C-alpha cells in the first residue's frame, strides 16, 4: 500500500484548481465542505441557508484561489472566507443586532455541571442566543478571534464585542444551570 501525504496532494490540487481543473476543484470541495458547512452553521441557524452561504463561500474560494499564498493552512484560509461570507449573509438579512445596554459585571462562583451534553444540545443552546451574542460568542470562543478582530469584522467597538461575549456567556450559563437543575429532578419555580 502506497502512502501519499495529503499536504503535497493538496498543493497539487490547488495548482490544478487554479487552472480551472473541475476535478481538482471538486476534490477540494469534497475534502473541505463538511467542516466549512459546520463553520457556516455556527453563524446561520437554518441549515439550508448555511449550505447556500457555504456554496457562495466556495465560489469565492475558487474565484480567488490564485491569491492563496501557502502562508498557513489552506483550510484556515477557506475558513476565514466562510466566516466573512456568513457575516455578510447575516448583514444582508439584517439579522445582526447588538445590545447596547450597560451591564454590571459581577464575579459569580462557577456552578458544577452534573450532566453531559451532546454536540446537538450545545449547538441548540448557542442557536437560542440573540444574534449579536451568538456571533461574537462563536467568533471568540470557537473560532479564536480577539476582540479587536471581531470589532473590525463586525464594525463594532471592542467594548461592544466584550459586552456581547459577557452577556452570551451569562445567558448560556443560566440555560445550562436550568438544564442541570431539571436533569437532577429539581423543579424550577
């Protein structure tokens, strides 16, 4: 059995795809589309709309493939395009609203969570967040963006980014605590 390194194959695929080789483009799409659909799904709740966003993102990937300079991972480059495409989609849908009310920051002891949650349950909790909270939470906690980068991408201040993240975490913590109480048989009044 012959072992072929994926990275070198990917480099060759990219070169062929730049030359409009449809087979190479298809292989790159098949290789990266499952992860990129997940990225789009973090931002866009509806799976069909997330698929549309992903497809538009891949159109941009293949249109701009000659701009990829092998400085970092190809997957990371695609991921950035998908995030920007998702944000652009949400802007056109006028879905992004940011809460501007001041909040009082209080340190509260962390609660122990006595039950396990699956990926679907966690995604559902994230989906239930208000749009602005959800986008900032995903960008910061999942994608690893810094507040300065989030502020720049979303055209908001760093303070707004920090506030949205704080509120998102508080809301998630509250929902998890409620689920924790109900899974332990406690009745919430």
